[in-house]
C-alpha cells in the first residue's frame, strides 16, 4: 500500500481528519480538486475563534497546520475512480496517476444544483442564502424573501419569522400550501407571491431586486433558497457506499459507510453544512479509522 489512508477532499472535514491522523502518525494522502461549496461566501459563522472570517482564510490556515505533520501529503487533483483490491483500495486520478491505500475517507462535499434564474448563481452564498444559523444574524430585521414552496417553505417560514418579520414567500408559480398553512402565514403577515422570477438583479452578488416575468420588481436584502444537491462524483458508488433519500452518503455514528474500510465525513454525508459540524465529523472519522487499523494490526 502507498498510504494508510487516502482522504478525497481537502476542505474542512478532510483537513480535520488529516490533523488527527497526522497526530496518529498515519501515512495519509489528501487529494483535493479545489471545489469548496462556500467558495464565494464572504464570511463563515458559528465556528469558535473564526466567527466572521472568510472560509478560504480558515481553510488556508488549517492546511498549513495539517502539513506540519510529516506523514501527511497534499495533492491538487481530481480523483475519478476507486475500486477494492487485495488489502485495500486503488484510487485513480484524472491525470492518470493511481495510488493504493488501506482505507479511504470520502470528504468530497456536495454539489449544489441551482435554478436557471439569471443572477442566482452569482448571489449564491452571498445574498441568496440557505441557512439562518449561518447567515440570519447579518440580515436580521431586513426585508427578505423565501424561494421555496409547500411544506418545506411553511416550516422554513416559521423559523425565519424569528429573525425577520418582513418576509415574503416566493413560490415561483402556483402556491402548494394548504388552506390551513396559508391562513397561518397570513395571520403572521407573511406574504405569498406566486409570480415567476426571471432575474436576480445584484451588484457583485449583493441582491438589489427580484425581477418577475410580468415586469414587476421586488427590492429585498436577501433571499433564502434551497438548492438540490448531488454528490460531486460516483466514487461513493464505485467503492460500494449507499446514499440516503437526500443524496447524502449513508454513514453510521462513527462515520462508517456501507463499504468495509470506507468512511465518509462532511457535507457529502449531511445537510447540516456548518464548519463546526463537518470538522467534528472529520475528527470522528479519523479516530475510528485509526482505531480500526490498530485493531487489525494488534
């Protein structure tokens, strides 16, 4: 085997795992394609000692800390294949290289599938946001929108009403609320707007107006939206892992997947995508990986 563990994904979960494994004197290769989901997010929150810092700055500092440990190697590249072999796994890269490893940790994150609304992608993570615990304080008491429909929109509106009383639900088509839900929303002065959105007007990602198909505009400070998610690649399938109904990799409390010797941590396993949660998951995966190898070798 070339390595004890190959970590695929060098963002927060992967780096957290690598730190623990480096301190456990394990030979580790981190393969990272450079696609963090929060690449254009200006600030990260709810992460002690780094509240308000830019995610890229946190990741850069974390990488420097991890690489102080001599058994950790970092490779910029894209892993595209994986298979079980005698004694472990073989991981293939886009450039034709391949490496053998006893264990694998998938920390590949998730890919957000954004709606094809002009300007939406440029605002994603800046003023088109997904989580009040990540972003809600910064837009509290402002006029905001919620671009979701049906039961999920109703539940989300209840939460957002704590931060924002001036809230408009943007169903982007016919409302899917029940009569009871509509009455409760109206009782809280939460507007429901069914007009189709064709553009998000913005300046450098900061929302100015939503533009509707009928030509009208709505000025808002921010819009909450829910993106569909998929895995970045099919490595989970190649290695024998299973997905949940939310398209996340199925793991147990110890971050083990359905495939022996393959663990997963971070966004690829959960919809709770805050730095504190994914870094904790990376640490848990590393501890259990090291424990598993110790048991095998003892």
